[in-house]
């Protein structure tokens, strides 16, 4: 409204309006003066502040001070303005770059006779009398407690909600790409991940300086990490991510799930729509205005601080990770070691010194190998075990993640180093192994109890004995209670309690292990029968290159091996067990499952290392015809 419009409405000339509002109105009739004043008041004509002061006219104005880079700026301005208008008030908005500008803005607003101010800031400002006419807005609970009245929602809560939503769908490799200024989102994301006992790689979090920085560096770095889901702050980041995913031929949501923090119209039309965490910015603003109005009217009973919660707006950009859609669940309870493989032409005998050809390190351990084996073959697998909180532990943890193993059941022990296996490997690929259990001994009953639901939800439990005997026993009993079938590798023991044997569905010893648990001169068949009489349902004796022998209630037969040249037999049996479990979990018969396992382990021994050597599904499926040939 300008002076001309005021004059027109009052039916007088602009000079008359000017005279009235400047107090030079001696020659103006009282009737005209009153009429001009009424129009000035009704139209909230602002520039004549001195005059308003003089006449004690109320401005009907409120002020809003908001950061220029506030991502929900538009929603807040719209919310404040429409709520203010409903009360017959108008809005003056000041956009600021940083909080240092706030005092200046407040002063200018006071000069314009605003009745109250809404300030977007976690900081408090000494506004004297005007403090009773000020409401703050915040995106965190960490605002200055001297603020009298604050309406807020928490970005950290939005980060937590987003991560929770993705984890509900089975994701655990989740990236979080945000603007540096919104780092409390990362706090919520970290909290959610750690509550599920999931580790976060540094490279999964990107706090960018600008959208250009995020597009050029943050997004490519995160996508390189083989993550299955991303949390994006803002539609701009989401848009850049979707473009990059498209270039990398990753289809959203089939190969990459996405959730945005903060909703926007664009998210509705991006792809088939992007699921978002909706921030209650508009609602917070409306509530702030309602409160401010009460304060202006002199009410003293107003809310002092009010949190409003973000919520999820589903649009279908989240799916289960591809891997989690196959077979019944498999849980592994066992050891994880760093394998130190010493390659030499012949394994030294007592008193002998040998020069070695090479020393290499690989992620290993029977439990870890079996879990990775299942993951590589496309099974749904959960690991329960314990690592040291050290570099070796991180290396093994990464290997699990890379190979689609669910890791919430993996603990990190602060007092013990990650387990180690010292492996002497000869020129024929045969090996001897000495294991230092280290953190594997840290796997305790409390931890198993905490993750009992993983055992309960699984169809098969793969168990090996490089963990403490007590824990192995406890796990077997737990499986029995939960009707989870046990597949046991009886390494490094000489005796299994009879009460445990009857809980074992598949016992998979090699020849030496069979002779250790059933000593004496009897044949493999007789020893297997002896174990079956004690309650083991299926005995499968692995015989290296010769294949294996299987005995159960239906049959007793040998399955021939595959003549692949072995270079390193480490992990061959783990490969066999994981392949067996994967086929069984897909509802396949035992004999094809055993043949599938023979091929998988046959392939693994042609490669060096344990987890590295385990084949993926494609490598074994090549032999499908042979596997099903009777
Ligand atoms: O079964 C092979 C495994 O046994 C190796 O990876 C080593 O860690 C030992 O546990």
C-alpha cells in the first residue's frame, strides 16, 4: 500500500494524507483527519511510524527473521504468513546469512512497530522488553535455554527415522549425504545404526560444503562404496543422487533405496516418487504464530517449548536389498580370524627351519568364511560372533558387509585382539592351522541371548567350534528350542556330549575329525552309523578331492569329488558347508545340495585365501547340469 492508494481510499489528495500523517494538519477538517487515520490503520500503511507512535496506532505487523540457507524456509514463511493473516496481521520477513545480523534486524523491526517477532535461531538474544513478544524456531533441541518460548522439530530425529525406515526393509549399508550445516541429521542416523549394532564406514557419511561439492565428490564416493540405500538431505541432493544412480545403471529402488529428509513437490515426480521424512516446518510456524498472538494479547499461559515430530511419507523408493529376497534365513555362530598364510614348499617338521615363499593375510575364521560363503551364493545370512576392536576386526567386518552378510550380531570386544589363524600352506595346497582365539572368546551367553531372535528366525544355524565350548553348547540348545536345524563342523574337538549329538541335524566332519570324535579301527560308514545311532540325523564326511560320504535314514553313499587342481585348501570345508546350507535353504533336496557343495568347495580350493576364494553363485551355477545329473 502506498500513499496514493491511501489517498484514493480516503477520497482525498496525497498532500492531505501527507499533512495528516506528518501532523501538519491545522487546516484539515477533523472529519477528513479521522477518515485518513482510519484508512492508514486498516491498510497497515507502514512508513509513517512516527505518526503511528503519536496516534498510538497498532501496527498489526509481525516480523520473521529466517536464515537464507534454511532448507524449509519457504514452508516456514508460508506457515507464518497465512497464520498471521488469519489473525489480521501482516508479515515483514528479514532473510539473514548469519546470526550476527539478528540484532540489527530486530531493531529495524521494532522501528517498524512490529507487535512481535519470530526468530529462526538456536541462539538467544537479549531483547529487553521485547523478549515477551518473541518466539524462537529451532531444528534441534540444543537451543539456548534462555529462550523463553521455542517451537522446534529435530533434524536428528529425522535422521534417526530415515535410518530406521531403511533398516526395517533390511538395509545395513546405508549412506547419509547431507549439507554440512545439517550435521545433526548424522547424529540421528548414527544413533539408529548403533542401536542395531551396525558399524558405519566413514565413507558412508558425506557432509558437503555445497551442492556442487556433494554432486562432484560426495555422491560418487558413496556410490562407490556398494551401499544399498541412501539418506539425502533435501530434494537437490536427492535429484543429484538419482541422476548419478542412473548413470551408474543402478535402478532406484530395485538396486538402490532412497529416502529424502524434507519433502518437496519435486520428490513426488522424481522417478516414481521418493519417500521422504516430512518435517513439520509449517506446523511449527503456525503454532509459533498462535502463541505469539496470545502473547500480543497479553495472555501469560502460553507453551514455553513445544516439539513437533517428523513423519514418514511413503512413496515407494525403498525396497528390500536384492539379496534378501532368496531362501530361508541362515544364521552363523562361529569364529572370525585374520588368516596369516605362510606359503612354503613343505610344511616344516619339529626342529626344522624353512624359508617361506610368501606371507599373506586374508579375512578368515570358520564362522566368517561360512557366512561370506552363504552371502556370495545369494543366501540370507546373519553372523553372530566377536571381533577385536582393531584394524583386523575392521577388515573382517568389511569383508562380511561386502559379501551381503547381516552384521548386527557381530560384537567388538575392546579388551581382546581379533582372532588369528597361522596357516602353513605347502606346494600341494595342503595346510596346517594354529588358531589364536582372541576376541572369539569374547562371544558370551549375554550376546547370544541378545541375538537369539536371529537364531529363532533362521531355518539353519551353521556352527563351528573355534568359539568357547560353553557357547557352542548353548547355541545348540537354543537352536533346539527354536526348531532351527544345526549344521555342525566339529573341528578341534575329540568329544561331543551325547545329549548334544541328538540335537545335530547335519554333522560335517572331515576324515580326521570323524576319527577324533569316533576313535577306533572302524570304517567311515561304521563311524557315521555310530553317530547316527546317537541321534545325528545326517552325517556328511568330507573327503577332499575324493568328494564326500553321506549317511542318513534314507541312504548311505559316496558323492564323487571334482578334479580341480588345488592351490590352497584353506576354507574348502567352509565353502562346502555354506553351499550345502544355501541349497537347503532354497528348499532343494539333500543330494543336489551336496553336489552343489562339492562344486563350490572344488572351486574354492583352486584359489588362494579363505573368504577371497569362496565362489559366487554364477561360478557354481555353471555346473548346474552336472549337479542335477543322477
Ligand atoms: O576353515 C578355515 C579357517 O580355519 C581359516 O580361515 C582359519 O581362520 C581357521 O579358522
